[in-house]
């Protein structure tokens, strides 16, 4: 193929990417009615393959339904399902590389609407019934949306963050303020006033803070992976921070083993125990003065990729991506670490959402 033809195709691909448009092909649909509690699993799928999917698990009956978005709507979910949140009776599925957030009925899995023309969405956080924030990758803006109309109403620009390397990630809220970690090639947590929709403070932490939670005492916990070898942004030992949300000051820094890659920081339903992945699964009381010396669950030679804790009973669910090509497995454990169940889901299960 001639270079000129390659340039034309490349230009068309870039235009398609920036426009945020994607062709949605519809087919036959299936009816579901899953009232009651359960667990959604977003399966990322392979980048640029458009094989992301949504699974649903009923802990009461130990049954799983896979590919429910496709089966309920007659169309594929898209490319890279990043995360999911529930607000009211709707589930909001963030599909990163398809530049879209789908809203579905949490009982029937039917689409009720979508927010499109996003840059590279990561997480959605609901401030109230009329306002939500959507964090982005490769953008220095957090999008403001109206979930009742599925429309973008504005943006929050993060100060001192270049557009081309912008990155905002998970969000938690205490009172009128939303806190957000800035991950890829970043080292900050920002504080947003939800009344003015502006960043009012910024706090420097370790390199690449990848996850953020808020405990029952009003303390922010932030896991920093420290970057990676050869990164243009540098590399350092990973770390765990405890931050007082009210004063927005660092209270404690816990250093983790150099060369490791901790991620997926989670809290149990009581807000008393932290969990995270660092090859194994680790658990720590929020009042502890040091990091644990033994893991809660040992890795059995596979790839632990996602993690959640049932807020109702403390059961731990671990997503195993295996080889990133075949169906992943979810392992369900008691709060004491005993295996209860395991089941297959989609390709690269990465995030969970409790209904």
C-alpha cells in the first residue's frame, strides 16, 4: 500500500476517534427480569476488538448470566468496558474506547439512554439527580452531565494539567466536595467544589495514584503504583496514603515493596477494612499502624485483575483475567478467605458494581 493511502486511512481513523462516533448494529433481543440484589461485572474485552461485555451474578442462587447487555439490547456493548455505577434504578456503564456511557434498567438490562461524544471516559460519579461528573483519560477536563437528559452540560478543567497527558480517575464525595485521583503520568488528588464545579485544591501524593476510597472516619485512602520501569514520568516505590478529607492533608504514608504494582484499593461495607491487589490479595484494618506482613489470599499462579467486597456480608470477589484472551473467572470467598464459588464471565473482567 502506498504511503499516501496509508495517510488517508490514518486521517479517517483519527477523525472517527475524535468524533466519538461508533456504529451500533442491532439484532434480536432477550427479556430479563432480575429484581433483587446482585452483582454486575464489566468485562473490558480486548482493546480495539469491540468485545466488551456485561455479566450479572446472583449470589443467592450462585447463577451467572453472561453477555446480558448484548442479549437484552441486541447490540454489542462496545470497546473496553471500564466501570459501572448505579444511581436510582439505572446502571451506568462507562465504555472507554467507544467514548460512551450507557444507562440501563438494572432489572431488565435494557438501555434507557446514553451519553456520547466523550473523550475517553473512566468513571461516573453522581452529585445529585441532575448532575454527574465523568472523569477522562487523555483530557484535562472532567465532563459535567445531566443524567436526566443524557447531555453534556459543561466541563471542569484541572489546573496545570496538559490536555494530551490529562488523566482523572476515581471519585468519592464528602459533603459538598468531590475528591478525584489523577492517575496516568500524574501525582495529585484534586478537590472539587460541587456548587461551583471548580477545582479548589490540589494535593501531591506518590506517582500514579490509581485508586481512591473514603472510610467511615472521613479519611481518604489512595494507592499509588509508583509508575513503571522506563516511564517518561519516572518510577518510584509504590505507596499507600491516608489523607484527612476535611483538612486535605496527608496523615500517613505507607511504603510498599519496590518493583510491585498495587491496585484496586477497596473498602468493605463497614468502612473498617481496606483490600487491594498486589499479586496476592491484601487486607488491612484502617486503624493499623503498619502494612500487613501476610496476604489475605495467595495468588495461585494466575492474574488477579479486579476486586470487590460485598457491602452486605464482607464476602470477597476476585476477578482472574487468566491470559487476557479467554473468558475470565470470578472467585467468591467468605470474609475469612474460604472459597464459596467460582464462575466464568467475559474477557478481562475488570470492575464490579453491586445492585
